[in-house]
């Protein structure tokens, strides 16, 4: 009995080959080839014939070759009148040694794919199927595992036992992987089988990869299969992309080409010259920075949910199971984005279910939320009415203002605003975030404030004239590690496209330098002078002359104790529970020490307060 093992390796059309063979077993049998049946999932994916000859060990749960299954296969094939057993599994690739020893006359079919293409294909697969959560990492050396293993197998058992084919559509028979594969196996009367193969296991789009990579940190449960089908369909018409830095791509290409040429010099493979020429001509697809912003993520969520009611229910279930596990501000924002796209009726039904089917508590919660929104709206409306009826747009001096809070971007200003709302009335607080107000305060000018304002809080730096406009106020602000603050600002800009001009500048910087990772883009952002004003924010906000005028500069890294210290200064007792708005959990960026040197003056200016 002749045995033919198709061994892959991974990402060389194995799924398409297995799908065709499984759905055309009778056709193969007509040509005396026995292909054992195996399962195929909704995506056309399967483990192939792995379980036809391997079993899980009772003691160690490892897969071991089962000689009884092997003998049964031979009996089944003979009973069907076949003279060849055809088996396919990517698992076989690393088990060639034991297969070659137990089945002495067996032949092995393997496809050789250019490793540079394989790198990103394998990464895509790892995100799709194996819960990969980290970004693409380039290898340290341009050496292909598939070439290494094939070389060892050939050295051990001889080239005569291997049928090697280049993996390239232009080299395949009829430009089709299945047709090419069937041409390698002995069909009776040298027949040619008709092949109408479908594309199996297509890769995700760049956005699909990033969406799934974020989701992979949680348990997906039944969402996995449905989402996978959707993202594959969505990715089939997406633009090509690459997650490899430009310089790294060129270095890897040269190394993999050299390795491939050496392999073909040692082992004669049909169409290898043509394949090498094609590999030399490969150009990198457009480089994408690995992240997904709010707008693109919304499009994917909306597309998935609108496909079916079941999909919306799967998203709701995922949200209910995992939203409390979100830790970073970005993860929490993405969880809320999932929930925001759910149909209102589904959210109401879920709330009713959470409250035991009673509508009273649901209505009460809705009324509470509505009241809070109305209260905030009423305060803002009252302030606008006051401003319209005032005799002048602003006064020169506001002696009633007790606190001027300078919100330096990305120093948990929203968390602090929430803390203030716990101890002050809404009418006490004026948020100076609009461009005209912030600009006026930045220039030391007065702005209109509603009567009764006790706190002014917003994105504006210190100015000496503010001491005259608010003569009785204490100036306060919060700070955090400068690199950490910049990393947060950088991520916020990319994910929320705010400010939009900076978002565009960062993407242009990535394109100019051929960068694909946030870490590398951040390092480049830190090096160029174009963004110097952003990197010296503390000096700009506090100013060398103004820093001594601040009554309180609190460190976010010691938030609970610092908030308590501020309470003593203001004569207020802030809530003891800081979990809701406590210190951030974002880690420092890569290359922390190197980037720290680049803004040493910023550190020198603020270190005493960290």
C-alpha cells in the first residue's frame, strides 16, 4: 500500500486542499486513492487527517502515533479497492521522522512559501485562531523554520521521498493550489480532475486584525465563530497591508532570498528559478501602524451587529461577561463603544433581566441618569442665559473664585473633575474647555463667569495676570511622569483623532519613516523637533515664573494621598473610595530611558512633584 503524506507546512493552502479532498472523497476513490473522512467547520477549516493515525496519550495528553489506526487504514483502503492512502495535516510537518520510520515507502508532499510572506500570514492566523494579543514582532534573524526542517528531513531520508513545490499562484498548475496538488499524486490512467475550489481561510483586514487582537484578551465564547466568519468576509475585499517596518522588510527580504537560493542549489525543485524571480520582485504592501481608532472600530461593530439579531446578542453577552475586566482607559472606552452600538430594545431587555424582570428599578435608573443629564444641562443653560443677560461679556476681577484648576492634558483631569463634583455643587464649577475661553485665560485675559462660580477648571496654562483676575484663588494642577503623559497623549490622539491635525501629522510621520508599530512611531515622535511644544507641556503650563505660585501640584502616581492633601488645603473631604477614578494603569512606553534623556529639561522642571 502506497502512503502519501501532505505535510503543509502551515499557511501554504492546506485548508483549501483538505476541503477539496474531503468533499471529493468518492472522486479520489475512483482513481484508487483512499482519503479518510474528517470534520470541516463552517469556515472550511479542519485538522485534516490528524486523528486518522494519531491518538491522545492517556498519561501525558500528548499526541502519539497509533500503529493500530495505521493498520486499520490499510485494511479500509484495501476494502475500498484503493492502492494509495492520502493523508493531509500540517501537524505531520514536524513528525516526518517517525512517519518515515513507521511507513518506510511513504512519500511527503510539501509546499515552499517565501518566508517573508509567511511571516505576516502566520501572524494573521495567530490573531484569528490562537488568541494572539501582542503586535507583530519581526524575527531576530532571517531564517525560515520550514526550510530548516525540510533540509533536516531530506538529509535524513533522501530527496527521493519528498515532492517539493513552490507556493505561488503563477507557478501552480492552472494557477490553482488544489490543481497543483492533485498533479503530484498518482491518478489512474493519468487522469486530470476538475477543480472548482473556493478560497478557504482568507486573512482579516488590517482593521479586522486589530479589532480581534483587542478582543483576544477576553474570553470570546460563542462570539469567536460568528465574528471569525464576518471578519474573513470583511477582509476578502480589503486593501493589502503590511505590519513590518520598511527597513526591516528590506533586510528580511535579502536574508530570506539568500536562504531560499541556497536551498534550491542543494535540492532540485521544479519551477524554482521562476519562483526565485518572483520572490525578488516582491514589493511591500502599504504599511499600516498597528492600532484601530474609534471610527474604524465603530464601522466593524456596526457591520457585525447589523448582519443578524444573533450577532447583537453575542456582543451583548460578551460585554456583560467582560466589561468589568477592562482595566485601561482605552479598554474601557472600547467596551463602551461595543455597548453603544447595541439596539436600544436589546439593552432594555437586558436591564430588565438583570433586575429580575421588574421594570420599576429599570425606570428608576433611567430617571436617575436622565436627572443627572438634565441637571448638568440646566447648569450649562443657566450659565448661557446669565451670559446673554449680563451687561458686559466679562468682568475684570472675580474675587469669589476660590480655585483655579489647570488641567494639563492627560493628567486624569476628568477623574479629578468627577472628584470635584462629589464635594461641590454643579453651579460652583465652571469648565473652561472651549477654545475662546482657554485662549483668553492663556493670554492672561478675563472671561465671562456665571455668578457663584467658585472653581475654574480647564485646559489653560498659568499666566501672571490670572493672579489679578482671580485674586483670592489658589492655583492647583496634577502631574504625572512626562514620558507616561506623552504616551497617553500620543495614544489618545491616534485612537480618537483628537486633535485631528496632530493625528494627521503622526500618520504622516509613520509613512515618511516606514513605521508600523506604535512604539517605533512614538520613538520617532520623541526625536523630531516638530513636536517640541507638546513635549515641553509642563514648562508651558506651569511656566518657570509661575510654578512657585501654585498652592498644590499633585502627583497622579500618589493619587489617594495627594487628593487627601488637597482636601485639607480646600477644607473639603473627598470620598475615600478612589476605585472609580483612581490612578491610571497605563505603563510607560518602550525605550523609556532613552526618551527620558530627550526631554531631560522637562524632567528637571517637574521631578520634585512626581
